[in-house]
């Protein structure tokens, strides 16, 4: 009985050794290889657009009531967002308002690159998000959560630095000045 059991164990060991030779595994994926996530990028529907407009309007009202300015869709909005954060006018747990501030941040990015960046709905196995994507690609930024996650984590965000780092991460997809002059920004500096 022990001999038969030992024979079966040796036979199974040989099968495993044979199964893992380079000749018969060349076309198979390793067991630990992760398949790429399945993503879907679509145009926002009217509900998404309306929601984003309403959220940006809430931040405009906050700018007006607390800072005496409006959302302008230009670089001055970055200063206003920073003042809101520095003066702690939005609580760290107020994720809806923090995300609305991210929409304003994204709108500035889009205003700076209107022919390159567009709002999309990005869906993957983790869920559905609104993202600012490079046209005709799957390269996206997620400005809605860029401020929120830092504030909620207790990390005081530098809005201008976040803006510039996000833009630089997409540099190769953005319009360039001739002769290696760098990114062509639309908004005046």
C-alpha cells in the first residue's frame, strides 16, 4: 500500500515537473500575472453634466460669499481654491464640497487645454468616475478627488503644485511650442 502511494506521489511530481518546462509554457500566462483592468470611457450624459454644473455653482457661491470673487475658469481660481483650503472654509469630512472644488480645478485644466482635455465618464472594476481625459485616448486625470483625498488625509494641498504636476503628467499629450519650447498653455500666465 505504501509502495503504491509513493509511486503515485512520484508520478504526480513528474507531471508537475513536466508541466512547467519551457517547451509547454511558452504561450501561457504565469499564474501571478494580473490582466489589465477593463475600462470604459464615455461622454458624460446630461445628468453628469448637470451635476457637475450644479457642484461648480456651489463653489462659485462659496467664492462669492466668503472671498468676494467668482469662479472665472482661469488661473485665479487656483488662488481662490487655495484660500478656501488655507482658511479651512470646507471641513475635511465634507467630501461633496471638496469634490466640487475638484470640479473647479478640472474646469481650469480644461480651459487651459480646451482642444486636448475633455470631461469623460471613466468606468472600471472599482466603479464610475468623472475624469478629465486627453481626447481620443484612455489617458485621464481625476481632478475631482485631487484635493479631497489630500484634505481628508490631513495633508494641506498646494493647489498650484497639484495643478502643475497634473499637467506635466500629461505633457506628451498636450500641444507643444515649436522647437522644444514646452507646453502651449491657453490661459495667460
